[in-house]
C-alpha cells in the first residue's frame, strides 16, 4: 500500500475512531448486550440469597433505609460491615428502599451492570484494536479493518462466559462487578479523552475518568490498579514503548498515580497494610504459603477460561496449600510457567504490543487478589476483569493468523459454536444457584474434604428442618477440621433444635475455646440455658454476648425475654429493647418485644401501639398479627380478634398458636361450635398439640357430643394400640368423669410404653390420692419429680400426699414408716416447710429433740409465717432446755 494511502487510511481511522460513531449506534449496541444478559440470566432473578449475601445484605441493618435522606444514605454507605465499599453498600440500600428483600431487584441490578460492562468492554477493545496497528505490521493493520466485529465478538464472549456467573448470580459480588464496570468506564473515558483534539473535550473526559475511577474504588479495592494500567496503556499505545518518554516522565506520572491511589484509599477509609497484617491471623496458611500456592491457582484460572465447563466451576475451591516449591510437585512448574509468560510479554512487546499488553493486563488484575493479600485462596469471580485482556489477546491472536483468513467461514462457524456452548454452560451453571442447598451440595461434590463446605450443607439442611441429616454433615465438618469453631457453633444450634440441650451446650463451649469472647456463641449458649430453665446462666451468657458485641441484637432480645420469664421484670426487659432501638431503630422485632412487655402488664393501649409500630417497620409477620389479635381478645373485642387471627393464618398458615388462641377464646365465650372449627385447624397444623386436642374434647362435650370424644380416641387406639397421646386423652376423659379405674388403665398403658412420660406418673399419683392410697401416690409423684423436677403441680401434690401419709402413719403409731416416707419426701423436695415440720414431729416422737428443733427451725426459715412450725419449735426448745 502506498504510504500516502496508508496515511490517509490512518487519518480516516483516527478521525472516525469515536466521533464518526453516532450515539444512537452505541446505544443500540448497549441495548443488544443488555438484552443478551437479561435473556441469559432472567431465570436466576428469583434465586434466593446465599452465603455472604446474608452478612452483607439481609442481616445488614444499615442498608434498611425507609427514606432517601442524607443521614440514611451516609449510614448505609459507611456503617456497613465492609464500610470501605460505600458505593456498593449504597446500591444495596437503594435496592432495599425500592424492593425490600426481594432477590429479583438485587439480581436485576447485577444483570444490568453486566450488560453495561460488556458495552464498555466492547468500546475498550474496539479502541485498543485501532490503536494496536503499526506501520510495519500488516497482520495488525488487517485486524484494524474490522474492529467493530472483533470487539463485538470479544465482548459477547466475555458477556456469556460461564466463569462470570459468580459475579452476577451471587448478589454480594456486585461489589466486584460494579467495580469492574466503573473501572472499564473510566478506562474508556481516558482513551477517548486521550484521542480528543480539543482541550475542553480532553479535560471533561479526564475529569469523568477520575470520578468514575473513584466510584470503582468505592465499590471494591481491585480498582487500585487503575492508575498503573493507565500509565502502561499510555506507554504502549500512545507512546509506542518510547523509552525516552518513559525515562523523562515516568517518575512524575508514577508519583501522580500513587498520590491519586492514596487519595482514593483515604476517601474510602481503607488501610491495606493493616488489612494484610490483621487477616493472616484468621487464616490457616501463611503469606509465604499463599504466595507459593497462587501460581497453581492462576494456572487453573487460565484453564477455566479456556474450558469453562460447569464441572470445573465452584464457589468454594479446595486447593492443597503449597508448603515449598516442590510440595506439591506442580508448584514449581506453575511458578516457572508464569515467569515464562511475563518474559514472553517483555520479549514480544515491540513486535506485538497488544498481545504483550494483554499478558500484562492479566497479571496486573490478579496482582491484588492472587498475591500477598490474606484473602481466600481461590474464587471464580476474580477472573471477571482479567478475562477482558485474556479474551482480547486470544481472539486478536487467532484472528490475525493466516490460517484464520484462509478459512474464514469455518472460523466464523466455530466462533458461533463456542459462543453457543458458553451460553449453554452458563445456563447449566446458574441452575446450581437455584437454592442454597443445591449450591453447597455442588461444592461438596467438588470439595469433599473442605470443612466449610460440609458445615454449610449442614446449615442449609437445618434451615429446611432436616436436623438429622444436618447433624451428620456438621459432624463431618468437625472431623475434617477439629479447629473449625463455626462447625461447633452450628452443631450446637442443630442439637438445640433437636431438644438435646446438653449436647448443644457442649458444642457451644467447644466453639468458645477457640474464640472465648465470641458474641454469637455466648448468645447461643444463653438460649440453650434459657430453654433448660437455667435462668442465671442464661442471663450471664447474654450479658457476655452484649459485652463482646454491644450491637448484638439477638442478645438484647434474649436477655429481655429472660427478665420477663425469670422475674416478670417487664420494665427491665423494656429498657433493654429500647436501648437496642438506638442502634437498630427500624427493627420490627424490638417494637414487637416492647409491645409484649406492655401486654404482660395489661397496658393494652400501649401494647397495641407498639405492635402497630412493628407492622409499620417491617413486613406483617404472623407473630405480630397474633399479638394484636391477643390484645383485641384481652380487651373484649372478640370479633376484631377473630379477624386478626385470620390475618395471622393468611400470613403463615402453619402458625398454630393463632388457631389455638381463637378456639380457646370462642370456647370461653360459649361458642363451642365456632371454637371447634378453629381447634380442628390447630390440630390440622400440629396433630400432636395436646392442649388443642383437650380443648376440642371440651368443645364437643359442651355441644352434647361427648360420645364422639371417646370414639375418636378409641379409633386412634384401634389403629395404633401404642399411641401415647390417645391413651393420655382417654385417661383424662375418664378422669374427668371420675371413672378412675378406666383412667388408670390408660395411664398404666402409657408407663408400659414409655416409662419416662412424667404426666402419666403424675395422673396415677393424683388418682391414688383420690383413692386415699397415699403410699402409691407418694411413689408415683416422686417418680414424676425425678423425671421433671420443675413440675410445679407434681411438687404440690407430692408434698400433700407425702405429708398426709407420714402424719397418718405417725398418728397410727407407725413411727419408723412415717420417718421413711418423710425422709424420702425431703430427698425429693428439700425446700418444703410442711415436710420439715412433719419430720420435726417424727423426731419428737422418737425422743430426738435436738433433731426435732433443727427440723422445726428449718421449716420456719422456709416459711416465717408458718404458725404450727413456730409453735412446735418453741415447744421443742422448751423440752430440750428442761432435759
């Protein structure tokens, strides 16, 4: 080609690089990429939140903004867990404002960002292909003939590549995709500004590039490399590797870049040195081990880019840590391969600037997350930005080959097949994200020896109430890594769900050995003690949880509940809930808890006010609606109560308390037919609800259908003669009819089936009292208290039966037997004044006045108003003095 023609072509390309492109054409290209992204990811929009989505979005109270004012926006941006990423946090807050916690809105933003980034990738590749041509490289000049087609294909491959799914479908990785979007936008603005002829155009582009780069830094710190990439790009494509320019200006440019980077880090309040120093303490590998391992990981990233089959993609990779250059053996070859790639980039720089630049692009954009920073060893989303340079280099290298030009149609068909294959694999990979369980089960198949994966499968099974399976997975996690404290914590949670509180407490204590001041473990331990009725221990651990984390919401709620349950200290509980409102002012649970304190104090007006506030600050939950129904019930507004019970069940059809409370209320209002319908609904939700069954029996009897009560339980016994619940209800029915023989038959049957059913022993004891068989009553009731020491009714009946028996034997002159029963009673219930008084009388009959005085004195200590004990004490002391 004549030099004049070449220059004319060059001038034409230069002048038309951007200005010749009409905005509408670029808009159409952007819309095309966006439509492809939406089509490819549309089926993922309603997939649930997973993994770190909860910590950074669902459980992040700071993003729950209800109005768009400066204070709310600032809190959302800078007070979240990852406060150094304010732009991404702010985007999550806006998602919450417009769509609450619907995953569709969050993921839709991710997909739209992906489409926009693909457009920036297209612009970047097009401009770079144009700049890559040289006067003596015919292949490169040939590439520049079709920059739109090549750039479009590169951007399309990048858009549909399966490796990108983690950055899009995983909602929290918006931090990554948003940073890349702004980063590519800033780079495009820099290139456009650099090619502008007018000074004002260049100034606007540079200013825009700087502003957009700061947004990238505010999304994720991977944008840190931006200034250095700009310098490299300037030297490669505008200065054409001019060493004289580099020597003259490089120092000033580098200093400017460093200053800009420091400014960006300062604006987002991020100190990378402290971050690096602090996080290695939490890792099970050292910096040296990470630096040795990452070359193998980087090689794996390259193979994923080339062969991105879903079987090779994983949320939680399990790489063997390299402990030396030869352990494992692939470590040294990986290091040498990466060094060779860097040498190649230097060697071919003058002959092929674009390929050289693409190699350096790959290394630069993995430099932060795949080097010395104490991050996880590998994540697929880290290739989101490096993939741009890789795909540009691969497509550019293939396109400029002579074989590609000789077989152009074949190459075009192959390119189409690759794109379709990537689309299919992306669709397949996204199916794994359809639920948290399928995601972690996929990880477990690919990383079976990783404790965190086993732990997460266990927790997802626990959320589905598959506690037996969950326990097995969590136990495997503990076996794989005995130092994995989270697995102990979660194992404790599962044990607690199974009602195995002793095992739960043991698991929580193991977790605390690794992190003694872990707020979550103390909170869980407190909850377990609370379920066991160990109020003091529960209170202690809730307080330790709050000390470890003054903003631990669950600990404040739990401690407040302990105050209510342990000592009816409603004002104390309320003060805790109100304090929690100072740092979580929009939390509906706190308003609901305050409402409960007022309801317990029978201040129903205030209770309703706070229940209404709970509804105003969050979705209408079944608990809050049921509490409002209870307020209407307790203030005599029964029709309104029924309406709210209906709303409760419309919100949560499994909320048995609403159906049961409605039935109880209607039964108390002499509406047994209406009560029956509600009680049957309660039993339909929870067939083993004993109180609902008992109240249903009562409603049937009030309707004159008492025979149906026995019939329905007898029918159940015919189906299963070992049905404990049926035996219990029939026993209770016959007991109420004073048919003690038939009642006792069913209670005895229960004891034969399961000797640990305390209520059966209790009922047998009560029947024995009614028959005046006090010895049998003593035995049955003592067994009841052995099984259930806090059974208040059993304690009262046991004391009555034992005391009557001992007194009767004492009056009959059978002092040794009276002593035997009274002593056994005191071993079971040692804090009862009546039994101590009777024991004092027995000692008196035996002539043991000193022991008699001690027993009477103990009775008076336990009950200072016990007149008989005081009189007996005075008489015994007098007799003792007279001896």
